[in-house]
C-alpha cells in the first residue's frame, strides 16, 4: 500500500487508504479490539446481537478516531502517539473491562478459571458465592443476554490506544489533509473499515454461540461465563501491563517493540506485548472459559437426567 500512503497523493486516494487500513485493522489481532468484541459477541449469544456488539464498539471507536485525526492535523500527533499515553490507555481499558466483567458476573453465578484466585476475587469484589450447584439456574433467571451498552464506552476509551495503524493515521494521513474541515475523515473512515469487519466478526461469533444447541438457561450461563471472565481477567491483564508501563517504562519499552516477524503488516510485523495480550485473553481466557462452562453445563444436564 505504499502509493496509497503517499502524503502527496490526492484526497480521494488518501481516504481510500484510510478505509483499507481500517479493514486491515479489523482483521489483524489488535490488542484492544479483538478481546472486547469477542467477549461481547459470545455473550450476546445470537448473530443479531453479536452484530450489534461489533457495531456499537466500532461506532464509538470511529468517533474517537475522527476526533484524534482532527487533533493530529492540529499538530498533536506526538502526544497521541506517545508511549505514556498508550500506557495510560491500557490501564483505563483494563479498568473499564474489569468493571464490565464484575457487572456481568454479579448477574449470576459464573464459572472462573482458577479456584483459589476465584475465591479471593469473589471476596474482594463481593461477587457472591460460587458453589456451582445452581449456576445454570441462576444465570438463566438473571435475564436475557448481557447488555451491550458498555461496548460504547469500551470503543471510545480503547480507541485512544496507539498502535501501528494509529501512527499511520496520525503522522501520515491526517496531516496530509488539505484543511481542518476534512482532517477528521481519515480517522473516521479508518473506524468505518474496522466497523465493517467487527460487525461481521460479531455476527459470526454470536451465530456460532447460538448454534451450540444449548438450552436458553444453559446458553445464558455459558455466555455470561465467557464474557464476564474474559472482560474481568483480561481487564486485569491490561491494567497490570498499563501500570507496569507507567512505573517501569524502560522495562516495558522493549516488550512493546517486540520481536520483528518480517511481515510488512501492521499488528503482525512484530510479536509484542499487544500480540501476547490477544493470545492470552482470546486464546486462553475466552477459550478456556467456554470449554469449562460447556463442560459444567453438560455435567449438570447428565445429573438432572439421572435423578
């Protein structure tokens, strides 16, 4: 995409480049976008609501990127791309994720990952008992799928994080705009591209969750377990990494830079902290929570049949 990113290219070319970068951003494993979208899309437990989860998150993200693009045009790009701001955003994103996870888990008894840490967290956060004996019934009685309104907050806060794509928007595309009246367009179109992919991802994940063939109460239990655990424990990881980056930037900087992969694709050009956060949160916490929750559902179903 070198010609498209030429700052001397025409306005239409630069705007197309912004949209294409947004599509690429939606596909590649972004440290903020994927964990949050996966959490809410699985928690939505339907294709339509999964689509809504991706839409609401990326809509707020697009608004944020439009604002940041305008600020970059006004020569604030060095501040937006600073490591200090990114560390603070990781901390804030983590706090918002933890708050959402706590909110979801308070609506019913959910399955967690490790018994000792689970018990400590329940005591500290007052989440209630987790004896597992009535988990499915409680989750089913807690209402329908998890609320999606918090995705708006996630999208707006997470958007201030600075990755490879954001740097291109802030340092190349936004400053190349002819005037301040259109300087917000690269960021907004970047958000629209991300939105298109995330809506599709949300729909696919929600439909996949619905197709598991679980009963309504069991599906509510599994979806809340996966969404709540992913947001809660993933948020703790984000907050911890943000805190480490703030108090020990010299330690965090090499990990943030990561190991080059040789791929000329933003987000995949190095194995850095963001990549490993995605792997642990999506591949570890979300997948592990799903497997254990479904196992608990099936065990409880067998117990009911044998009574």
